[in-house]
């Protein structure tokens, strides 16, 4: 019988290392592509992945099911740690948004490469209107803040915020019937 | 003031893009117990989890789990021990509070907490050491069983290897079956110099084939499993080679069997 993910987190909080192994087996494949997409380097992604589950192990006692599902809990942790890594790299002197600009440049380049990239990044965000997808990607995968996005897109801050919210609500509507 | 700005902030916050004072204001608002905003944050986070689930899963490198579990099991047993000890302590302290003053109980607790912590760390260390020893014993047992099986096999032979130099104390024995392979045991072999390793060769029809690398322990001994060869072996020899091994012997012969 498969343990409910909530039970695994509870067992982790009690110090059950096997539960941590099972929790990893269940969610590592879900969050690894997300981390990889953000940090864009497989060695960094492997590091971040280990850190995410190590912190989940330590924070298991603080998990509150009322505040979200185990998936949302681990996905949020993975995204936050991955962005921390990207920001640390940028602080070390690389240009501010180089990884993003490179990714976008590649996106406009060779059609075959573009098709290959699509396989990795193809997701439900593609179904959003361009202006909503853009702000969500810059924030969630690129780690830019609302102010940075507004400057970059030369749009008023309020517009950027509204697009984010409308995009997220729309995404939920897209996902709902499917699940 | 309308609640609307918060509803939008919830989305920006979950995307990790809320910055400056707005961020601290929103966090304060959340901490203040706003049910609508807590629900909005929860829903947006679930949506992003759904987005992650929608992408094709990818298998991460295997070493991530190995490394993680090594870290986790070093703390897991300590944490479990600490919890159980605390339960026992709670019962004792409840009785103590009745008889003695609460101050004394607090004093006892703080002293025991440190001791329990130290004991938990010690338990974790001993456990890790036991696991290591158990793994080592299992390896040795597997070798002993392999040698034992070969010795009870009529097709197996025992080959003696001798050191090549005059007065050389090094020796080796190989329990060997051409079809099943075997085990090489050596003794009195000096430790290989830095950057060097011992390599075993099986020689058939004058043609040497590499049969694995090994090092010796502090007492000059080693046990080395040998895979079966396709053709019957005439001579076994050990040479000293650069670390990593070589496809054909280049270094001095350390041990060899009689032809």
C-alpha cells in the first residue's frame, strides 16, 4: 500500500529516514525538471535538489496540511531554492539577467534547437496569452521581481501585477477540468 | 480601504515577485490572519504545483538520493532517540513537579536535555559505525563463501604464485575454475607506491589479459575476485602498474605462477 504523502511527512517529522527516502522517490522527478529549468545546469540542479529534500526533512514538523498539499509544499521549496541559486550566481558577477536573455535568444535561433527546447519546456503556460505567460515566466522561472519585470517590459507596475494575477487565475481554470 | 490590492498581491507573492515594502506589508497582512488572502495564496500555490505536474517528469542523477540518505540517516536515529527520551522525561518530570518545585524540575530538564542530546549523537555515531562494519563483514563473508564453493568443486584448482625476486617473501594463492573464475589471495606484498596499483593478468597461449586491479592492506594482504576467462589460463601474474591500470603489462612482475 502506498502511504499518503501527508503521512510520509509526519513520519519524517518523527525522524523516520525511510519515509524521507519514499518521499524523495515520489517527488524528486516532479521537482527536478523545475529546478533544472530555473538553474539551467545539471550539476547545480542536482545540488539544489538535494538541498530541497534535506530542508524538507528538517522542516517536516512544520508542515501544515491546511496551508497546502505536499506537492505544493515541495514545489514551492524547490522553486525558492532554485531561484536562490540563480540569484547567488548573478551576484557573483555575471550579468544580471544573462541566463534569461540567453534562453530567449536561443528561443529565436535555430528552429531545430527551438523544437528540442520546446520538448523540455512545453507546458501548460503555452496556453496563456503571451503577455500573461511572459510575466509569469520572468517571475517564477527567471526570479525577477515585479519592479524588475516592469522596467524590463517598460510597462506600469500595476499592469505587470494584474497580468500575473489574471494569468494565474486563468491557469487554474485551464488545469481544473483536466484534473 | 478595499481588499482588492491584497488579492493581486497574493498572486505576485506566490510567484516570488513581490518586493520592497509591499512584501513586508503583505506578509504582515497574512500573519494578521486574513482568511481570503491565505486561501488565495494556497490556491495559487496549488496551481503552480499543477503546472509542475503537467511537465514531463525527469529522473534525477542517482547520487542525489544516495547523498541525501547519508545525511538523513545520520540525523534520523538521533532525532527518534531524542523524542522517545523526551517522552520518558515528561513522565518523570510530571512526578517531580508534584514533589519538588517547578524551578528544580526546570533545572533538571536543562541538565538532562544536554545529556540526552549528547547520548543521541553518540547513538547515531555508533549506529553508523556498526553499519560500516556490517557491510565490511558481508563483503568478507561473500568472498569466504565463494572460496568455499570453489574448494568443494572438483574442477577447481589451487594455483600458487611466488614473488619474482630472490628472497622475496611475497606469495599468493588462487582458487580457480576456468568456467567460474575464482579468488586471488596475496600476502607479504609491499604497499604499492603512490600513483601505482597492482594488476592481475591471466595468460593464455602467451597472450596476457587484464584481470583486475587491487591494493593491499597495511599488513600486505589482499583478496581479489577474478572473473572467468574464455580460454584455459596457463599462467597468472601480478605486475605493478600506473593507477587506473593498463591494457597490457608494462611494469615489473611482482608475483607469478609456475607454468
